[in-house]
C-alpha cells in the first residue's frame, strides 16, 4: 500500500494522545476496538491502509509503535477495550520500567541504549509497507521519555530514513504557571533543538492553549486530561483526513507539508479546529457556513497555541495557511469566504513571497454523526510561534543562570564533562526564533545567505 | 392570318412569319415589315412569340427532366407541377383557338389580354428554371429558390409559385415523416438535409457547433489540417469498409438545409432520427429492443404524426409552425424515452463518474501514485510502442489494485492509456514564437548543464486516454467530446507530474536546512502549480461537474442533457484557458520551465551547488511568463469574460504579492 504513515507514540503523553487518536480513527473508519471492520463499514472509498494494515484474518492493525520507559500508561491501554487492536510486537516497554524521571538526559540515554530493540520494531514496521511515506511522532517535550527518548529517535530516524518525512505532534508544556516538572524548560529546549534539526514538520500543541480552549469553548472549569487529549486527537485526525478520505488533491503527506513549509527550519505549525464539541455538552455554535468556519479558524482564541501577535517590535504574520474543510461544501462558498477574508484583512501574510489560504476539501466520515454541516481544521505556519519559544527560553535562562537542577543531567554521559549541549541547544532555538522574526520582514529571502556571509567573515 | 400565326407562335415560339433563331432565343429575326400587318400588331406578335418561346423552353426543360433518371425527386415533382401549369396554358390556348374560329374578328390584342397572366408568369418561371439549371440546384436546395419566388406582390405569380413549392414540399414532408416515424432516411438521390455520416470520426449527433480548437495542439490546428482531412478520408474507409448505419451516423448537410427551416428544427429532426437508430439498433450482446422499455404505443403515435404531417401538405401555404409543433412533440416523447434509457437503464451518471475518475483525475491519490511509478518511464520515452503502452496500463492497474479502487473505477478495461506523439513536432515549434523561445532557452541551459530536453516531446506531454465507449454510450460521447476530455486530462496529468517533481525536490532540499534561493524559487513554482491545480480541479471541474450531474438528474430531455454535456465541456475548456491561445501558451511555458528547473536541480543534487546564474535564469524566465500570464488574465478579467477567473487571480495574489511586485513572484 503506497504512502503509508507509521505512528510512533512515546512516553506518557504520547501514548495517551496516540490512544485517543486511534480511537478516533477506528470510529471514523468503522473499525471495532478489536480491529474488525464493522458490518456497516464494509463499503466505502476511504483509505484505511495509510494508517492500518490487515492481518491474515483481515482484521485491521494500526501502523503504530508504542514505546515507553515505564509501564503505567501502556498497561492502561492494554486493559482498555482496544487492547487487541495493536500488534503486541509493536508495544515496547523498557524492561527496567523505571521511566526517565522527567529527565531529558535520562530519556535520551535510555533511547541510546535501547536503540537496537526499538529500531528492530521500526524497521520491521517500515518494511511492512510498500512505500512508507513518513513517520508521525506523538510526544510531549516537557517530560523525560517523550522528550529525551523522542529526541534520540528523531536523530536516528533522520539518519536512517533521510528521504522519509518526519512529522511530530509535540505537546508543549504550560508556561504561565509553576510547572509540575521543574526541569521542564531544560527538557523543552533540548528537545526543541532536535525538533528543529531532525523533524520535517512539527505540529505544536500548546498545553496552555489547550487548557484555555477546553475551558472557554467547552465550558469546563477544570478540563480533564482525557478531554485535552481528545482535542489533540481531533487535530490529528483532522489533519490526516485528506489522506484517509482522498479527493482531488492533498492526498499525501508531502503535498500537505510542502505547501505549508517554504524553508526547512520554519516548520513549526499551529493548528485550530472548529466547531468543537465534547461528548456531553452541546456546542453553542449553531450555524456553520464555510465563511464562519474559516473566520473562526483565524481567531486567536481558537488556535491551539498561545502566541503573541506582536513582540519585540515585530508584527507577526502567517507564512502559509492550509484549511482542511470537512463536509458538504460548494466550491464557490470557499471562494466567497476567501474574498471576504481578504477584504477584511483578517490574516496578515509574509511580505517576501506569495502566500494564500490553501484550502483542501475533505469528506467527513459517514459513520460519525455531527450536528455540524461543515467543520474546519487550520494548519498554519505563523511567525508568532517564536513567542512561545521565547517564553520557554525565558524560563530556561532563569534556571540555567543558576545552573539549577543540573546535577541530574550531569549524572548522564552526555553532560558528564560539560553543559555544552545546553548552550548548543539554546543557540539553535535562538537561531530559530531569529529566523522566524526575520520571516516577518521583506529581506527574509536573503536571511540565510547574509548569515552565511557573516559567519564566513568572522 | 395573323391570328393563326400568333396561335402557332404561342405554342412553338416560331411561325412562318416570325422566326426566332433556334440556338439563340433572344435574337429575334422577323421580317422588318409585313405589308398586311400593322406595325403595332407586329409588336404584339413579337410579344406573343416571346411567350411561345418561353413555353417551349419550359416544355423542353420538363421533357429533359423526365428523360433524365438522376434529376431527383424534388426536381421531378417540381417538373410535374410545372407540367400541369403548362397544361393549363395549353388549355387556355385551346380555348382561344376555339374563340378565334367562332369569331374571326378577334384581334391580336384579345390574345394578348387573355394571356396576360402567362405573360407575367412565364418569364419568372423561365428565370427560375434557368437559375435551377445554371447553378445545378437539387434536392432541398430548390425549395429555397422556389420559395424566394413565392415572395412576390403579384398574387398570380406567388400563388403559382406556392403551388410549385407545395409540390416539392410533399416530397420534403415525406422524407421528414420517414425520419420522424422510423428513423430512416428515404433519400435515393441524396437530396435531404440529413445524410449518412460516413466518417465516424467527425462530429456525432447533435453537434452543430464548430469543433473547438484542440487545445493540446492549438498550433497544429492553426497550421491547419488539410493533411489531416486527407488522412481521415484515406484511413477511415479502410478501417471501416462496410458502413452499416448505426447510432449517431446521421449528419446535417448544411448545403441542403433550406434557409427557412431553422437550424434548431433541423437539429431536432436529426436528433429524432438518431434516437430511432439508438432505439432500434440492438446491441450485439444484448438482443433486447429498447422500444419496449416505455409503454408508449409507437405505432399509434407514428400514425398520428403521419397524419398530421400529411395534413400539412394539403395546404398551399407551408405551415412551419405546425411542423415545428409536430416535431417538438415527437422529440419530447423520444427524448424522454432516451433519457430514461440512458440515465436509468444505462446509468449515464455512473459512466460520467468513471470519466471523472479517469479523465478528470478525481482520485488524486491514484494518479499521484501512478505519476510516482511512471515518472522516469514516461519522461524518457520519445516514441510510442505497444510494449510501453502495455506497461503503462499494467502499472496503472497495479496502482488501482494497490489502492483498492477496483470497486470504484470499475471500467478500467474501457480506458487505455495511449501515447500519441505528434510527428510534426519541429514544425509546431517553428510556428510558435513562445515555443521557440522556450526551446532556445532550454537549449541554452543545456549548454551549461548537459540537459537537452524538450518537455513537450516526452511521454508526459503526450499521454492520453483512449476511451473505448460501448454502445449505446457512443451516442452520448462523441469523438469530439473524447478529444476534449483528453485535452483536459493532458493538462491535469502534466500539472500533477510537475507538482510531484516539485514535491520531490522539496524532499531533496529538506535536509539541507538552508534558506536558499532555490527553495524560494521552488516555493513560488509550487505555489503557482498548487493554486492552478486547485482552481482547475475544484473551482472549475468539481463545480461544473456537480452542476452537470444535478441538471442531468433533473432533466427529462435527453437532447438537453446532451447539450448540457457539451456546454460542460466547453465551459471547462474555456475556464482552464485552453481557448485563450496566448494565456495557454504561457501556462505551457510555465509548466515546462518548472520541469526543466526540477530536472536540472535533481542533477545538481550530488554536487550540491546549483549554479546561481542558471538558477536566476530559471527564476527570471518563470517570472517573465507569470507576468505575461497575469497581464493577459488581468485583461480578460476586466472584460468579465470568465466569471471564475477572479477566483484564480485572487488565489494567486492573495497577499497582494504579485500586485506589489509588479506581477513577479520574487527577485531572481
């Protein structure tokens, strides 16, 4: 089956959102928790084979690899109704089961140690497909396993499969209050370096924003983890809907990604989804026209990343936007909406190249009833993402100035001799932020060349 | 004495006194003076002689017609009617002779007065037959001529002419009746305005619009095609030695169509004829008669039509409105039957769905895969062989299997990929400055990069789909419409190929992690291609297609459905700029610049530094074409000629980058 996508779920957070993602996919494709095709779903033009393959007895198995250093979450999955869905060979829990202790270095080190075993699974899974198009990695960048082992796997994946796409769904930690993990900023910065250098596309899921959206949009005072994960899985399933319900265009990952990411480093995407509903509350959104949907997608309060519109005298703008509109849509509606958005100047775009709101029309799953005629997902490349990195760096800078909590890192080989890796990662993130800021100006076209020139001179 | 002479002269055109030179009717030779005839009477005699001469001309004409076996029914009928007019003339002479015998004191003037009508009539009859003879008018053509003569203020003249016309109309109506009730052409002498279409490749039924220039080869068609016509004439009979009248084999013969029969009406008659053919022709595999699907009693209905039409011939005045009414009535009936047959029984919409699947690339994932797998194969082909075509078709089937689309695109056997390399490539390029510019450009590049490559002669630019349409869908999908579908396919598949190449380039460049010129150029190209593709596939094709399907399902009139389909095709061609030669050329140039760019970039992949000059050259060429295209489309937009064009321009210029940068996509 061509252009398959292999999903890697890492750590507590990664496995939780991964779990939610597979639950959603099964529901959309009419696959039972055991992997059996439901009787009502035997016909259909959906492509299940991008994310699933069929076992000898015809039941569907996700192309998923579940990895964790501690057994808690995966055990939970293995006790859920979906326990028979996954290929047991693809479920890997580190034998010592001690976890990474929220320590990036520990996770990275474990990843290094378990490299052979992990990549046996990944290689097998990759050989299982006809032509695997890419990998999707779900993880959080704050903890130990998802961030540390994730970083390690990212580096290795990139080496091993240079022509494959690597997309990540990365959950960014809350930055506006005291973190439950004190070394969170360290973990984040160290992971950000790998995301910058080794991933091709990162969909940023900002926990702060997820909480805010869950609170505001879903009328929840304290959203549960499951509800937050459901938001994430909505984004994940929505952004892959054109692959699974193919239409004229955007039927492979590359065409989605290449139109969003003009230069390799600016690959951190923000996302938005509307209308959002949760299981037990009726949505207050009653009317869904294409224009409504597209307009709401552009509203900052619906975006799953908290970004500043302006910072340090920079007016941020969109590099590119892709709206995936699901449902019965008349193409002319899309056009009218585009015209309106353009007239009202609802979106600011880069000044250094052509850009527009790309629209991909996608079918809805026939097996899930929604109250809404149209729903929409936005994936966008926005320079404002740098303000999120900025906040992380602020926290990081405060900690590293005092070299607080670095002992736990020094214990591991990477930081035994020095903390260079910290400074190096911080530098990479700084360059990334600089590049994003440069992308708001007309001179961005010459950005890399100028810098290269400068470094040559010095 | 003079009376006697006159009477003879009236019949023969000459007498002892008055002779006209036989071989020159207009040269009168008469004794200058005759002693016992008054000069004034001589003048009258001259006129009477002239009348007689006319009579002789007409009579000879009739005799000739009767002798000639090939003159055709219309002329024959005309001659019969003419003879009866002459007969009345002779009767009149007989009457006069009788009067003369009784009353010898009658004057020549009496004769002249008595024959006044003929004095008027004969000259115009003679002029009529002269006209018919000299121009060799025949069949339905004479209807027009005669009708022109009926438009005369003189009642006698016009009523006589109407009689003549009426006699011809009897034949006309008979032929119409035949086609209306049985779908047969009763036409031994090729006189009717509908004839058998011996050349299957020409327009099929209902097509009266001039064939729209082939977009794939605007230049070829411009450089004109007498050769092609010749080829058709030579080839077709060989391929089809025995032509049995089948569906969609009638055609209008414009020369034969009387001007007072509206084209629409003729179209309807043609449609009815062909409908009968469809209904009566039995499929080889399917021995059912389609007449049975509707409970209408056709015999009875035909009988009624026959009677109504017959009633038409009884009146002198040809009642075109009544004819129109009868024909429309018959047409609606048949059209409904056909609609039911095609839409309900033969699932026209499914057929269109298949066509959308193949020609209009509905299943993007399928063609992406296909493009990926045949990428190199088609790129390196310069000429077509059966083996290669087989390979391509096999690969396609494999793709279909791999994506589990066999259940959706079920008609894969009907659609075959073909490679049609045009042989006169060189001449085509010479005719187009754009192409030549491009060629030299590509060659210019090739000096530097060892890449002599003309995209338009490779497999990708010459891939087409052969749609083996089965009975009775043949009646719906004419060769012309297939050609137009192929034209669209040609554009779509190239777009997809270019897109695929640009995406591959992205994959190659992604690990370089450099903000480089090549990336920006790739983005600009990709931006254009993606937006153009979206515009064509969604804004135009999908929108128009949905419209078509909706109106097909709501219509009860097969002819209208056919018409809508033709409109659909020309709409999508127009909206994809195929009919705007300059814009389309520009788009083609853009496409080939993109391809050259990708191929060159791929070659440079290993040594990693793309020569910046070549790169900038690509960028400038690309920008030039974009600017040109943007300019042309801007002009078209001003005239509001294409309602959907605004969509495309908005997309391209969404952040007003093109406007702010003077129509270019960046500085290269």
